[in-house]
């Protein structure tokens, strides 16, 4: 019903406007008694086989919503009620900023894809803190951190440290975003030396805290193997807790959408179906290179239940969706979780038969 009836109607409305409408609708739901309970009953799947413990945090299931949907921590409760095992707010910057000029979000239906050049639009760190003050311990939330656009790269460590200090008590883990293609020169912070400067302050601050907050690095799908190796070196040398692979891509090869349409859209990060293969390659490469020693959150191009299974089989400990959520609707999380539950049950049956045959 969603793909045949609801999505065509939603896609008549400009994407950023419909996103705002949906966020507002989710906020309204918050005030309707029993609404979140109904959402959970309709959308959520609970089963022991879905539970994961990753970097010391217990997740009810391995499917999260990627950063960008709930930039200002407005609807994390409602998103969790839709069946997500965790949410990720942001990207949050120290000061509020409007982002890039509109239009800045575009659909490519022929490719099941989106192009965005949002530019870290958000209401800033203090607003996020206000929205998170009443969160409950079982609500697993990640904080995606980015520097303000006007902050020079040499001053970026101060932005990331300020965010880290102020959000430390309000989120469960942190993602350092230096891979968004929509902030000028941001991706140059993926350089090994620049990253070490950023991470050193965060890790020093964490040592003095009573609670441990995992720190993960979000990387681009456009990195070469040698550059990924550098990221792995940073992971090992600094004591980071994991990697998020991957962000959006600037590449446009292999698209079904008319080239003139793509050219007219211009710059931006591409997400969705065209990213499926590359994100999977990066996750598999990191997992094999590190021999599975570090958790990976796999994100990018998860458009079907098969994609979710493949990402976990490639070595991801957790997965995140965004574009797949837009194209498949709110039941997509439930479908993925039901498939993962079935996969676990099939594996148990196979192992049981194997053990019986050896007796």
C-alpha cells in the first residue's frame, strides 16, 4: 500500500517540505495518549535473537535510523516506537546554522536514491540538549557531531570538543562526522593527522568522566583502500570504538536517471540504491582487514531485507537506514527485523540438525 498509494502522493510534495510535515506529525503523535504504544504494537518486532551488545551497549535490535532524519532530537521517542533499535541525532553543530540554500534535497525515483546538499542545517547544540533532557535510559541515541560551516579546519578540534563535552550526558555514543561532502573542505579532515588532532581532545576528556561513551568515525565511500587503511590505523592508534561505513557519495556513475536531470541538480551526496554495492565493499574490507576486532555500523544503500542481511553478513554489527526508509515506508524496519528473526531461526534449525547428524 505504501509504495502503490501513499508514496506517489508524498512524492508530489517537495522532499524537504514533506520531511518537515512528517516530523511535525510525529511530534503531534507525542501528545496523543497511547499513540506510541500503538505504534510499537504495529511496527516493532521484539525477539531475543534480534538483541545485540555492541561497544558495551545493549540494543533491542540492530536496525537504526541514520543521522539526518532527526537533526534536532525532536522525534527520537517516536522513531524508536516505529521499531528502530536506536536513533542517531544530528549532524549537530555548536551553533545553529541554516545550511545550504534551497533546493537542497532531490529524489531520483528511477534509482531509488536521493541527492542532498543540506549542509548541516540544525538548531545547534543547546537546542539538542534541551530536547534530550527527558530521554529515558532505555532509549539508545547516538550523537552525530560536525563543525560549523564557518569554522576553519584548523579550529575544527575545538568545535568537536565543545559538542562532545556538552552532549556527553545526553547520548549513548558519538559519531565524528568528517565525511559529509556538503561542507566545504570538511572531507580533508579525514586526513590522518587532522583526525588525530580532533580525537585527542575527545579521548582526553572522556578519561576524566565516570561514564564511558563510545566514539565512532563516519567515513566516506569514496575513500581508496589506502585511505581506508589510514582510517583503520587511526582507529587502532587512538582507541576509537568503531567505524560507521559509509556516508553519501559524490559519484554519479551507473545511474538510471537522465544525465541532464542529474546535471541540473548539481552537487550533493548521493544515497540509496546506487550506494548498495560500494557500502557493502567498504564494510567487508574493514571487517576483513581488522579481523572483526572493531564494531562497524553499516549504512548506505540498504533498500531491501536482502541488503540488510548482506550488510550484517559482511561484518556490520549494526545497520542504519534512511533512504530505504523513505522509499519503503514505516513498515520497512519491521520487515527487516522479521527477516533477521527468520534468519536466526533457520540458522538454529540447521545447527540442530547438524548436531543430531553427528551423534
